[in-house]
C-alpha cells in the first residue's frame, strides 16, 4: 500500500465510523438523501472514486447505500 493509499484508507476508516453511527438510525429513503446531500457522504464517495477496491469495506460498514463503482472487487451483490 502506498503512502497515498494508506492515507486515504485511514481517512476512510474515520469517515466510516461517523457514517455508521448516522446510518444506524436512518430508513432507506433517508439514506438516499444522505448519500446525495451530506458532505460526509461526498467525502466517502470521493475516496471510493479513487479506490474502488474499498467498496466491499464501505458496504460492510454502512450497507449498500453507495453505488458500486466500475472495477470494484465484489461489486456484484
């Protein structure tokens, strides 16, 4: 893992901790709005765009609220 990948992964872990707490109390329709409008979700989406290999990890924490990026390992659920 390069320094940039490690840095992005550390940031992702921190963001996912915050997102998990929020998503536990949301209904699916609220999750869709959160993904579309939340700055936290936008940061996660930005990392996911750079690192599609993190999709499975993101989904394991917050569920399938983010669309699978092209090339994501395990993206076909």
